[in-house]
C-alpha cells in the first residue's frame, strides 16, 4: 500500500484560535446549505411556472420519499465524519481512508438496492402517500427518473462529509456550486425543450438533476485525484471499498440514531403543519411563507453543529480534549451571533420579505408578522441545542439526543399546545414552540454536563494535564 502519511497533513482543526477556526470551517457548509435550498426553490419555480400546480404537487410527493433516503445517508455520513475526524486528529490517514472506503462501499450497496426497489415499486410508494390522482402520473414519471440520480448523489454526499471530517469544507462547496448551477440551468431547457433538446415535461426536471449530479460527481472525483487529496483511494487501497466489520459496526451503530434524529424533527414539523391547517387557509398561507424564510434562519445552527462535531472529533483523536468545552462555547457564541443577525435582518425587512411570497395585499401578511413576533425566538435556544448535539455526537452520545427531541418536541410541545389552546387559541401553537425549544436546551445542557460520557472525558483531561 502507498505511504498513508503525507509530510504535511492539511485540514488540522486542532490548532489556532477556536472561534476563528470554527467559523471559517462552518461558513462554506452554511453557504452550501443555502445553495441547496435555493436550488430546490428555483427548480420549484420553474416547475410551477412552466407546468403548473399539478406538477408542483407531484414533485412534493416524490421529494418526501427522497427525504427519507437522505435522512439515512445523513446519519451514516455523520458517523463517518466523526470517525474520520478522530483519525485525522491523531494523524492517521490510513484509518481515515478505511472509514471512508467502508462508508462508500456500504452506501453503494444501499443506494443501488434502493434505486432498483424505488424504480420497480414507485407506484406502490405513491399509493402509500395517497398521492392525489391529478398529479399521480407526473409524480411517477418524476420519481422514477430521480431514483437514477440516487447512487451518485449518495456517493457525492458521503465523499463531501468525509472531506469535512478531514477539515476540508471548501472542496465540497466548489462542486455543490457547480451541481446547483447546472441543475438550475437545465431545468427549463429540458422541461420545455430548447435547441436540440426535446420537451420532457416534469421528467425533464428530474433528468436535469441526474445530469447535474453526474457532472458534479465526476468533476469532484477528478479534482480529488488531480490534487492528490489525502483521502483519495488508488491502487491496492481500492480494496478498502469492501466494508470492514469494525468500521461497519461503528457507522451502522452510530449512524442509525443520527438519521433517526432527522426523522423525529421532520415528523414534529409535519404534525405542526397539520395543526396550523386546522386554523384555516389564511393561517396556513402565513405559516407557509414564514417557513420559506425561517429555513434560512436555521442554517447557521446546522452548519456550526456539523463543524463542531468534526472539530471535536479531531481533538479527541489528537488527545486535546482539554479544548472540547471551549469548542462548544465557541460554537454556541457563533450560532447566537449569526442566528441573531439573521433574526435582526428578518425584523428589519419582514414586510417586503413576506410580501414576496404572499403578495402586498394578502390578509396573511399581518398574521404572519404576528406569528413571527412570537415564534422566531425559538431559533436561538434550539440553535445552541444543535451545537451541543455536535459535541455529544463526537463522543457517540446519540440516543440521548433522540430522547431529548421526543420529550421536548412531542410530549412537551403538544402537551403545552392542548393545555393553552382553550385560553390562547392559535397563539398556543407559537408559545408551545418556544417552550419546547427552551426545554430542549435545558435537557441537552443536563446531558452535556451530567451524563455518564463526561466523567471519563474529564479524567482523561486531568491525566493529560
């Protein structure tokens, strides 16, 4: 095998000022999150404008299925990120390659199986979702093509998360930009048919995603090998793509609950939408517009939480656990600063922003402004919760996080809603959000400072000091 230890190991997150290092590492991922969201929004505009509401509803049903697959990939990817980060911290490049190889081999098998299954049983999946008949045919055409992109999209995401574990957030961003731009540009071309391209309708949007993912994946792979990045596999190292039992046990054992966290959060969101819909069309429109904007307000926490996880993992590998609490504090401060700044922007420009989605004279605008005044603050405590989750994740504390989310987002949130509704009406929804967000932070801080994982960490710090 080739020498696994280059002379100079790049992507070391254990050196330098913590806050500066953390923010510089998190910003590319935050930009990437914004790009992905914009990509989806712009493509939805193309579909809605060129094909109408029925096609838009069709993609929404298909995307629910793809989200379930994404949650699985995200969980396994985060587990691989943690393990690669720990290997990187102790300067063990070969171990990092072993983890990435196992992760890619595992996800290749899963993605190929799910693609085959999805293409064959797409009608049954849409029946399970009770897809409306008017959009059923278009949803089926869209879903079957999108499944073709699944293996390469999965591989791209896994490589990107592995690179972040090795302290490289810029390479994934470059090719996310490329993929998003190609996808956006090809959507109208393939939907309506321009130049030599035939009009493919809604399947054209799906084929745009497939083509963009193929080009983005091949370009990223070419770049990795041209730059000889440390995580590349070549020659006899390609054997590492065969999953190893020890690596597989870690990725499956830690990745499954990490993916479940996303499903728990999204499930609570689905219930919330159902409760909002009961308040009528005006409230539903107001909440829908707010969600479009709030998606961006939640992005700093997601990016910083992932950055904290990679950074703590490297410190664990480097036996620098004396800085773990400082990383958690830096991440919390950075999140409060960035999220607070976005909330301030929202308050300064809330009217024009909401009118973009609702129209200047919509009766939903004043209601949306009222809801925002009550509910937007939930992003501050919940953002700190996500950051602390990043640290706990690096120590393998994953089931505790699911327990926190189940208690705060289901038991407390909806218990609070039903208790307050008789006296507050619809406002009970927004007060319950705030209460559950604060409680999630309190429970997470209790887990952070008092759970069993912490005592061995402090003992290692004391022994090292």
